[in-house]
């Protein structure tokens, strides 16, 4: 749990009782709210632009968070992604024509997934291979982020739409890894 941004939640995902629909963003188990209630709660948090962390405890929730982060982009914004593979829920974000992407992948499967992206998005993507995995996977844009804290069958993550200090730490780690990465996997084989 050392990778959770400063001030992070210190209990495991099964402990959190996350009631977005009731406005209690820092407590909860999101499986107790419907996907619609979760999305409504996300919209409220994003609209208020407050510095509030919240949990996503399924792939569907992660997809909603990532879509909402990408939808807030302005022309020319840069999205940073650090991942092993390129899960399908990144698809909507990658298709946002306003964004440029820098993607660090730490697996051969991830590098191959980026290589086969369609031509409509590939010109906006710079991808490198991180030969030494480091910390939790994440996506960041502006002051918003989603960071995985558990990679079981369903992705559990922590997010915030307005936490500049946490994003700065994630971006610093990304830049450090980017400098040590390669554009071709063959560089490390």
C-alpha cells in the first residue's frame, strides 16, 4: 500500500463501504450501489471539483472513472498511462481526439496491444517499454487520476478528480520511469 498517494486510505478494499450515491465518498463497498448510482455520484464529484478520493472496485467502475477523466480533457492535454496491458476500458479515453498520450507498459502483451491500435489514435500515442515494473498502475490528466491498488479479477482503484499533489507525485514517477524506458522491447531482450 506504500504507493497510495500521501494521505491515502490505509485499509484493504474489502473494508471500504463506498456510498457515492449518498455523498459519502471515502467509505464503502461500491458493489452495494448500482452502476447508475455510482455514475451519478462520479458526476457530482467531478462537477464539484473537490479534492475527494473515492473507490472503484470493479472493471465497470474503473471504466466509468477513466471515461470521465478523459472527457474533462482540453485540446492538447497529455494523458499519462502506466499499465501492464491495455485493458479495453482505456478504449474510450484513447479515442478522445483532444488528447495526446504517453503510455508506459511493463509487459510484452501491453506493448503488442499498443502496436495494434487503429490508425485513428496511433499518431497521438507515444509508447515505451518499462523493463522494470515499479509501483501501481495509473492514468492521470491534469489534477485527476485513477490508480490501481489491486489487480485481481476485478480492478480496484483509488481516484480523485482534483488532487494536484498526488498527480504530481505520480507524474514524477512516470517521468523517472520514462527516462529509463525504451521505445522497443528488443532493447531489453
